[in-house]
């Protein structure tokens, strides 16, 4: 999957709008880092434990605060589960409303996550689950796993304002290809969060993303999260030049 930056001059109004979105994403990160500790997630029982595969409580608190302040209209999530419920609850009081498109590669786990969500939450109309097997895509000459998405099954047709990357697992090739896929549906100013950013694999992925995309993205390693968390802000619109190659 090769990405090319759009050529040509941007007019001043588009440039101003882009700058405003990027600045809003930065401000959201800053205020959420300050406020996340006070977010009440006592409804999560039992809470995630150290070493759990679920997102850690500190990251889930931050996620809640990000939704509150960014006010996204469309969230795209790779890796369904508890984080889906947390974001959905954060969206309940939001106006205008927010739609969540949650994607998982594992049909058994994905269906169970959707079943649990529908049983426990009251916002199912604005949340859509999609089971998407992994495929190999050519990312600048390197084959990487990506989700075989069906955008028509997303919860919204709007561009994506916020992305959570919590899959695929490293034993199925890891998350390097997921950012390239996510930005197909994003716009300048979209905030992308990478979970488990303390791991060696994710650290290497962040470095390769920055080297590959340069000033099209802004990468920030957020400090003092149990599993690690990184934020990527998209600065420039990118487009893909080729399709999925083969199944993993």
C-alpha cells in the first residue's frame, strides 16, 4: 500500500481549517492527560489487571477524556472489546452524536464482544461491529497485515476523526500496517491512539511510521501509562495506490 501526498498549493481556508483541527487534537491530548486520572470507571467490574490483554484502566480513563474533549463524529477502532464500551459511554451525552465503527479480525471474539456490548449498553444504534479477516498489503514495498474492511458496514459515512489501534496481535504480524489503512478514512487533524506503545515491537513501529510518513504525521509518546500509549496526529491527506494482495 503506497501513499502519495497530494500535490499543489492549498488555499488559505483549507490550510486554516487543517491547522485548527491539528491544534484541537494537540489541545485534546494536553487536557486529557491532566483530567484522565479523575475519570470514574468504577462501573468496570472486574477491572483489568496487570498483565491483562485488555486496555489498562489508565488508558481507558484517558480514552474517555479524549472523546469528551475532541467530540469526534466518527471513531474507528481496530480491536473490539472493553474499549468499545468505554468510548460508547463517553459518547452518550455528546452533541452532535458520535458513531463508532469497531473492527476485529477474530470472528469468535468479535461476535462475543458485540454480544456483550448489545447486552450491557444502550447506544447500539450508533455502534457497528465488523469482522474483518487479515490480508497482506504492499506498504511501500513491504507486505504488512491489514484488515479486509467493508466501509459500507461502518457506523457512519463521515471521515474518521479519531482512531484507536489495538490490533492485530503481534503473533499475526502486528500493527504496522494498521495506521496506513486507518488514514484512508481520516482527514487532517484526525487523532490516532496506539495502545501497548511500551512494547519493543510498537516502539519500532512508531519509528518506521515516522520515517515513512515524515511531516504528514506528528507522533507523541505519552508518558506514564501502564501498557504505554502513543498519539499520532494526521497533518496531511494521503491516498492509497494499490489494493490488498493476499490472505494471511
